[in-house]
């Protein structure tokens, strides 16, 4: 694609050879009309890179990389006109296909699996390639006949075990989106045939001459003159549209992009509205774009620039080349019109476009707007991509993801269907006109508008476009409006704002592998039937006002971390109404609900941004007026611990009742907050004489054998086991005692679990009783070194009892006292990570608000933002009250995939749990 050096490794090159014409291919043919336009645009701005377009095919499953590379090369050989030399003929520029013997066009190989974010690393390199403009001079005057630059290239990237990206980049001069889809289907067909050992069948491609000849015949026909006259009549009186941003700017080399994947409920609403009007989802997107445009500009109608295939002549649909056209769509969209009105107009416009799509949009623009300075049809771009389907690579699904779609002078909306059937919206924007945050808001607003229009297709558009982007629930009732009149109760904690001393949890995260942004937790609650959006939103924002941790911002500059608590008036959890999403699920089957919850959890985790203080989000699954719903709460890991979740669950129903008018003033909640004072107090305690006196203990612990470097592992084998523990004597928690003793006994004969002398364990225990009543990760972590093969639980009990002050001092001395900051980590090598937390339970005052059934949580465990495992195993003991003051324990194990296979991990989990249950059993 570019004559500049590629940022990706290139395949070994053979010596240059004279160019050889492809078998059966013409020596030189004219360019297609689309190619002529792209060549003119690129020639006018040789240094412009915006005509470079890219996408990738994500392959999640086992792939024969050599067979795939061969399939790519074979498919390209079947379309030799995708690599050509430009010559000048009497009738204008011409293209001569070029094939260089000994230089198969196999994609280069790249492996980014070792990067912190392998996919981002791969795409970063590709975006660097997309930013390189082509060398047109080398297309016309190559240094050797076969050395013309390739305008269509690819790289096969390994991003993880069984996970590859076939990244493709091309110039619009070579192929358009329809042509690339043809090429990819053929690559998948060739690969599947090779892997399964069967013939692939003949090439489905038609030569580029099919397009050239069809266009030449059309250009000289009466049909073209009739089509142009039809467009001129159709657009009579149409004014040039005003820019969406009120100003214009030349398109940049690369556009900003924001992708929104509509959830299942929103997608279903769009499809239902379209089907009831007798149109497709494409016309629905077109109609919503018109409503969005007129709402922004105040115009009575929207003029949109819509991509068209321009392939109506026989055989042209089988040509992988450039034929795409951009044509105007004119839709009146006043505030009194309904979505049904707009759908009908969009359908009529697209029908007109299809009938007259072969006349070039540039010719239409010159005829209708002779003073228009731009080359293409004016207006926001709309690209409907029905050809983006999932591909089949011998049973491995290939998901197509667009990266760049061409020049964007203002705003472009692209729509396609995901493999799961969800509507995907890609909004591209000119960075000279939009900041990233502005595009984020624009994308969220457009997606919400589309869903809102679809849900209320007979409501005047003006009433819906005035709704905030987050208003994805039903239209407010009188009762809902009255909710807003109730004052926010007890805003204690609201006054806390400003810098926050780094808590030990932040230091732990700073040292952990993996991106800090990804660390988060979910809880899934069962909530009463018939909740209302407005009081639920106000209850959630009041939680953020009361609890400073839900307004936490994390900053990192020059390798230094700092934190602050945002003022309530600036915190996204208070001010951003999209922090609550409503998903109607009434009538959905349980499996469909589970999938929706999983997708929403993933989206909520991805939406967290601690740098912007966006650390708390909620997803409400509304099952209607008679069936309990679900509420998914998602928070960054620095903002919550097990006590935090219980606090929030206790306060939420009280606040909801107050705002819904069904409960009294929540005076009993008392004050919250105190996080800032607690953090400062820890720093003071770290320098106290009592704490410093612990230094010899922690130094001796750290002076163990040399650290063992366990290999880091993503994910992990996840297993859940259960047992019960009776009430124990005062001192260390009995669950810690029996479970750690069992683990030490189990580790004795397994060197992969210990350091050769003892079992190093890092314990994260619940916050101390003196901690404030507020959200935040106030738990403490300290190290211990357990004896291998202990004689029952008693040696472990004595060891834990000897830890000074319950282990709270180790992190304080290491992170909060400048004089002792050189203290090594708690144990040599991280070893086993152990965490005990209290089980979430429904508050006594609101038994219909509580954790969802345990089976519904299953898919959420793998969605947590867990960092890579740096030890052999991580276990979380979740403790609930048991009979007679005892404890019911659920142990969530996560074993390193680098050290254990699944059956071994399951066996060790069961063995350790059985031993812990035996240790816990009363003597005799």
C-alpha cells in the first residue's frame, strides 16, 4: 500500500523480476469510475493518507497459520488486478495487472501476545501503516517492472493462544468494501478446503473488465442521461447543508472513531419498528441519522451522503475492485414528524437511490450544486454494511471488524450487524472538529436516539430528540416526574473532595501486572418488580454523593500515581445519566437474559475510566411490573471491597423508597464518608513508634529464600468448592486457619506450589473494625510463610496469631512511611494469593433487595478485571453465616494455566477443601 518501510515484518523478498501479465488478464484497461475519482483525489493531495482503509478478521480458535497465509496469497492471485501499474492512455489513466514470479503475496507474521494489551499493540502497528500515504509515482514509474507498491496488504497477528487477527489494509483505489467482502469469503473458502483436504472449486471472481465495460456502456447510454435528469429533478430546491459543528475543516489523515454495540433489547426494538413499517434496519439507521442531523442543524430536512454499491450490471457483483459510489439522500425531518414518517421517507429515498445508483455522485453534485467546492456529495456520510457477516474458517468463526473507512470531513455513521445479531454503529469524526469526549457523547446520543425512536415510533421526533442520551426507558409518567421534587437526603460525604492519600490498595494495584483501568468488580442483585427509572437513578447518584470512593479519580504521570475525590457536581457517577442503563427483559428466555447480563457486564467494565473518575455504573434488567428484575453494579477495584458492597446494598433500597415516594426519610442511614480522614490517618499511623517497632518482624519475613519467578498466566482454571466451619475460639478467623493449613498440607509434595522451604501466602483480609462506614477498598494485605505439611491446623493458628496487629502494618511501613519504604514485598515471590470476604446478603429491612441466585453469577467471574496470575493459585473464601454461629464457605479457586491443567486444578481444589473440612470438624 505504501512505498515507505512497513512497520510490520515483511515476507522475504526474491530478486526483482520483469513484470509478467496474469494469465487471462488484459495488459491494460481503463480505471473504473470510482478509481478515477480516488486517483484524482490522491493526486491532488499526494501526502494525504485518508484514502487508506483497514479492517481485521478476528479468529478465535485453532488456526493453521501457514494454510491461512497460503489461502490469502491464492485469493489475491485470483484477483491480479488488485496490484497494478498505472499508465497513460489516449482515454485517460489505465491499469495493468502486475504479478511478480517468486513473490507470493502471503501476509507477514507478527506476534504481539507478549504485550500488555496484545490486540491494541497489533492495531497500533497497523494504524501506523494506515497513516502512510501511497507513492503514486511508484505506481506509474516503478524502479523495476515488478516493483510497484501493493495497494492491498495484510498481516497475520498472533495475539494469544488460539487467537489471531488477519489484519487487512488497502487503498480505496484498489478495492471497496463489497470487493473486500468477496475476497474474504474466498480466503475462508480456500482455507477451509485446504484444511479439510478437499478441492476449493473454481474462482468466483469476475475480472475487472466486467466493471470497466459495464461502466463504459452506461456512460454512453441514454440511461445515464435519464438518471442524471432524475437526480436533478429529485434534488430541485435542495440547499447545501450546514455543517453539523457550525464550521468546516479539511479531513485529517485518520479519523476519530467511537463504536457502539446496541444491546439485544435495543436491537430488537429497532428491528420491530422497521419490520412494522415494512422496511429494513438500514432504513431505520438512515431515518435516525436524518433526525439527528436536523436536531443538530435546525434545518427542515437532512441531506445525507450515502454509500451505494453501483453494481447493477450483470457480473459486476463478482468483481473484487473499486466501484463504490456516494449519492445524496434527502429526508425531511421536522419536530412534529414521527419515526414512522421518517421510515417511510427513508424507504422511498433508498428505493430512488437504488434505481439511479450508477450515475456518479460527483456528477450529481456538479449538476445540482455548481458552487459546491467539495468533490463528493455534501452532508454527513452514511455507510450501511449488510455484507459484514461472520466468516467460517473450517469451523473457526471469523469476526470482521472495521478500523477505518476513508476520508471524513465532519461526521460519518456506519452500521452493520455483529455475528451475534446486534446492531453495531461506528461513528467516525474529523479530529479537527471533534474532541474524543465530544465524539463519545455524539455516539452515545445517536445510539440512544435510535433506540428511543424505535421504541416510540409514533411519538413526534421533537419530543424524543430533546431527551437526554441515557433516557432509554419508557416516557416519564406523572409519578416519575414528581420523583425529582424530593430532596437528596443526608448528603454526608458530599463535602469530601480534593487530593486523597494513596491507600495501600492503590499501591497494590500499582505493583500488579496488567492495566490498572481493567481492574473492576461486579455484583448482581435481585430487585423488586416494577422499579422506575427516575427514582432508581436518583438513588444511585445519591450513593455516589454519600460515598467519596465512587467519585475517585486515578492519575498517573511520569510513573507517579496520585488520587483525588471529585466534587459531586463533577463526578460522572453523579452527573452522567448513562451511568445507569435500563435493559427491558420481560418475556426473554433465561438463556437470553444470561447472555444479555454477560454482554452488559462486559460493556460496563469497558466503560469504566478511573482517569476521568468514571468508576461506578449500573445496569438494570427490567422484567416488568410482576417479575423481580436484576441490577448489575460495576465498580473499579479501588472503590469497593466486600464491606462496601454490603453498605451500598443496605442503603440503595432505602434511598429508592424515598425517591419513589414509597418510603420515609432515610434518617437511619446516618453519616457516610470519612475516606479522606482515614487515608491521612493511615499515613500518620505508619510513622508511629508502635508501627515502626514491627519492622524487625516484617524484615525477617522478607528475608526468606530467593524469590521464585512463577510464570504469569492470564485467565486461569476457575473452580468452586464448598465446606462448613464451626464457630472457633477468639483469635485468627477459623476459616483462615483450616483452609490455609489444608493448603499447606496439600502443597507439601507439590513443588509448583511452594518456594522449596515454606508456602508463601499473601492474605487479603476484610477491613478492620475501626475503618469508616464508607465505600472504598480498605482491606489489608500481608504475607506469611506457612510450614509445609503442618500437623493439623494448630501450627497455622499460632503463626497467624503471632502476626502483629493482624498484619495491618506491613503495607503501611512499605508504602506510607518514607523511611521504611525500602522494605521488600511481603513474601519472596508472590506465591499463593488468599482472600477472605463476607458473603453479600439482603438487608433485614429490605428482603426483596439482595444477591441474585448464585447460578446467575457464574458468567461474571471471568469478566472481572483480574490481573494475570503471578503465582500458582489464587483463592477467595466467601464466608456466610452457618448454623450455631458457624460459617458456610464457598471457595473460588483460580489456578495458573501455565502450571496446572484443568483436571489437576480440580483435583487439588477438591483435595484441599476435603482436608479443610476434616480440620474443621469437631474433635472426636
